[in-house]
C-alpha cells in the first residue's frame, strides 16, 4: 500500500486513493489533524464522477513518488489526483498554494450575491466557511454581476441561480439517485445555469436530496423558507419505518419547541449525507408523532448551530466505594468536643 505525506503527516492508504481521501483519513484518525484536509465544494464521495469542477481542493505536490521524485509543476486538484508511494503533498504549509486558493475563492465570489442575511443556508453554508478562511475582505470586481430570470422548479425546492457556483452536485444526484433527471446545466461560460427542461417541475422521489448536497443557498427547502435560522432550532436524530424500500428512514428533524420545521439527511463530519432520504420523509412527515426521536444531534463545536446545545459531561468518575488501600477514618465523636 502506498504511503503519502501531507503537511508532514504520513499515512498509508489503499491503492487508488486520491489525495483528498487520504487527507480525510488523516483527519478521521486524529481530529487535531483535520487542518490538512483541503476544502471541497464539488466533490462528494457518494456521487460518482463528482469533483474537478470548483478547484478549491488544489494542493502542491512537491514530490511525485519514490520512483519519480520530481515535483508537479502546478497545483493539482486533490479530489482527482491519485496517491503514489512516497508522494509528498503540501496544503496549509505552502504560502504560494494558499494564495492560489484565495484566487480561486475570489473567482467563486465574483458573481455571488451578499444574501447571507436573508439566505436559509446561512449557518451551514460551506461557501461561508471557505470565504472566511480563504477569502478577501473586499472584492476587486467592478462590473455588474450576472443575473438570471427566476424559474419555478416545483413546490418543494426553491432555485436561486444567482447563488449557484456550478458544482454539479444536484445534477449528479438527479442522474444517480432519482428515477429520472429533468434538470441540468444549460448554456456555457458565464451564462451557464441550472435549469429544467421545458420548465418541467422537479418532483422525483429523491429530488429533495439536491437541497442537502448543495454547498450554497442555490437550492433551498420551500417548506422551511424564512421559517427560522438554523442556530435557533434544535436538531434531533430520528427515524421512521418508511414505506419506500430505497429510503432508510433515518433523518435529522429540526425542532422549534414541539414543531418540526424541516427534515434533512444525516451528515458526517465532512458535510456529506450518510444515507439519502425520500421526499415523503423530507416534506410530508412534519408531525412529531411521525418520528421516533433518538436524541440530540451531535453538532461540531465550531459550528454556529452548536450554540446553546450543551452536553453534560462527567469529567471525573464518581466513586461508589473507598479507594483501595485508603486508611480507615474514625467517626467523629461530638461528645468529646
């Protein structure tokens, strides 16, 4: 099995592993090393052929392999570059690479509107995290930003094309998970956009998963539209016996009091859905009696959603008996005071 070194941390991975996957293995092995994981806006491990579109995951390969130690001349997309034995990769330790990534982020933000105060994705938006870590405080772009005519793609999903970064995740979901794809990317260049064919509504059984995989606020839940900020809700793991054999019925219900505001799939530490859920679970089952609540969803402490969601921890185990070899303590006699 090949060995790769990423930011001075070595790991042994199976053949065919990409640099991004190897970095995530390092982060899963030790949370303190999660900083070596490059950001990814288009790659999704559960969607085939995803990745290679956004270029935010670029890294610098300073050593190709043991057989050919020459460095790669330009930054490469870590989601599409396979690991070679003896490869040395720099991510956060290379200043030139960080400058290149800032340039990529600047291009992503050129046409992105400042909708964060009114966007339902705020608080769980990957582009917010990316721009905070790699963005600039102001834009050098002085031209009019692109705009699109709004189109209606159905009663459950709202499309904001001005926020789209063309990551193609929603297209991959429609191709690989739903019964039939009725939308895609039309046109080319700066006028490329997500659209449906002949104004068809997106109503496939698993089409709601496009909302979960979208890294920005381009696709949002109409049933949750302007209902609440996510950090004011209480996410709970829940499940139900779904009638759809393809649906696991395992989801996260976002509560405000005893009211379910929205239902989403369960996501891992990389923001990817663990198991896709059907539209019936997502949009129609909004009563608390429809679900079996398992307990509070574990939220990363770095997330704004984690505010006010405290967990009780016993840092020291309470003793149920005397410590071994402890001296006997004579009872205090009050009569001899």
